[in-house]
């Protein structure tokens, strides 16, 4: 049984790798560092299918080191010890290079088991992860390795790889041509993942009709092999938090188009609940008192979405996102509660003023004990001057009126009442 096309077409030199020019272009720091006789410890991070494993294999081959490959999803401490057992053997006379894929799945103890051999240089580590290594890799390991980001491939990079694939298939005795636009469709629908693009191409080739001069991959074949544009979205990974962050920042920046875009990405990723929660947060944090009804409207939209379910749920959620993006903005309530909480954590509390304490505990001798609470509704404009903050915080200002119409109207009203 032949191996998958993506594996058969794996580049054999750094010059053959598609994309990652920020690392692999001649003269770049990474390229110069790995061109010497010694390969440094490195951690590659980036999405799947962008060349992390390929580059690691090329570096191992050109260094002459004995290559061991482990995957963090299945490897244990015993597997790591088995690799270390090769150190100093005849087969590893040029050294041992361990390529550890998905390192984020190793626990702290397993990662620590590598420290000694990295420290003395008996093993060179190249690790890869699809997550941010600064969150998932043990700090002591990070301090012993250089970290490099592999970026999603551009459609142009993927297209180059697909053209190379057709030539390789023809060389293997399977003449294949592609209709104009077919390869471009595959390149644009893979989300920057070369492995996915090659897998889709292989499927399209198998489905293509035989002609006198070989198979012809049509646009229809390509569309059938990639019926839905690829999108990277992991509900528990960096992509999730990036999209959630982008949604809030787009709404905060009053860009309804970007807001709808990121909302659609979250919903297409199957994470409606996170979108609902984030829209409610935005209504309170970023629109706030500039348009107090935003919270009620957003809550109604969220409730409707939860009752409707997808795909209809996208309609009320889109309404909420656009409403919040185009509404006036204020973070005055957000700032006020953060300032108050900071004082609480700093120990600035103090006893509740006597006139505000729970009156029914005083019984008939309230006047003797000095309750003396002034009931605002008994006074003009339902306000009377009295102390509310504890003595220690008297005069402290947490809330500052926002520069929007609603809050400025409230400010003008209370300035008139309080004088």
C-alpha cells in the first residue's frame, strides 16, 4: 500500500520547503544557525501542515545524527528513557536528535526528564507544538531551547506545492493535469495547511475521469474534494482565544464588519456558547453606561440564540454584535469596579458607617446608638447629603462619568441637584 501523497512529497532539503521564508530564506538567522555542523535545541510552534516535522527531519538528515521521533500524545517516560539509552552507542556516533511532536501533551515530570541530557549536550531536542509554547512547555525546557514560529502557508505557497505534486505523480506513472482554477481552489480552501491540500488533491485525482493523456482534475473535482473552506478553530486552543479576543476588540473598536467576521468564525467552529458569553461581557464592559439598554437587548439576543440553536442562532447573535459595535462606548463601570476591588484587596475596607448598618438590629434604642440614617426619598429630588463610604475611604472617587450623551446627562443632573 502506497504512503499518502503528503508523505511521498515531503521535501528533502530546506530549499524545497514551501513557505516559512522568514526562517528559511538565505541569510536569515534561523537558516544560518542550522547550516553549521551543530544543530541547536529548538521548539517549533505553529498550526498543522506548515512544515515543522519536515524541517526537523531535514535537519536531522543533514547533521548525520541518529533521529528518534516521539509524539507527546502517546509517548511516556519509558519512551524517553529508551531514546536516552542510545546516547554513546555506535549507531549514534554523531549524536542523538530527538524530534518530539505535540510536546504540550507531556506532563511536567516527563518534560523534566529531558533536562539533564539537554544540559550536557548528549541529546539535541527539536520539539513542535500547535499551541503557544510559553503556556504549555516547562520553563526550564524553554530556557534551553530557541523558539521559532511556523506560520500558515499562503495560497501561493500551497499552489507551488500542489504543482510539484502533479509533477511527482506523473513521474510515478500517473499522468495528471489540472483544469485552470482547480489547483487554485484547493490552495485557497485548505487554510494554509499543505498536508490538507495534498490530501484533497489526492482525493480529487482518484475521483478524476481518465482521458487519453491521463487524468484531468476539474474545478468540480476540486470543489468536491474540498467542499468547505478549511478553518483552524480549536475550542480549547490558541485559535479559540484569538478569535474571542478579536471579536471583543473589533466591537470595542466600533468595526461592525470585523465583529461579524469573527463572530462567524466562532460559530462556524461550533462554539456558540462562547460567542454568547463574550457578547454579554462586551455589553457590560465596552458599551456599558453609554447605552444601558445594550445589555438587555444583548441578553434577549443570546436567549433567542440558545432557544433557536444553529444555524438560526446566528441571526440574533449577529444583531447583537452589530448593535454593540455601532453603539456609543463607555468603560466607566468597568474602571470603577476594578478600582474598588483593588482597594479591597489592599485592605482599604473600614467599618460600614453607622447610619448605613442594618437598622432592625438596633431595636427601640436606635437613636441612642446613633443610627440617624437619612431616608433620601423624604428629601427634594430624592437626595440628601450624608456619608456612605467608610471613614478610611471618605472622598474616594471610583466612578468617573464617561464622555457620552447618557452619562453626561446624568452628570449634569446630579451637579444641579447636589450643587
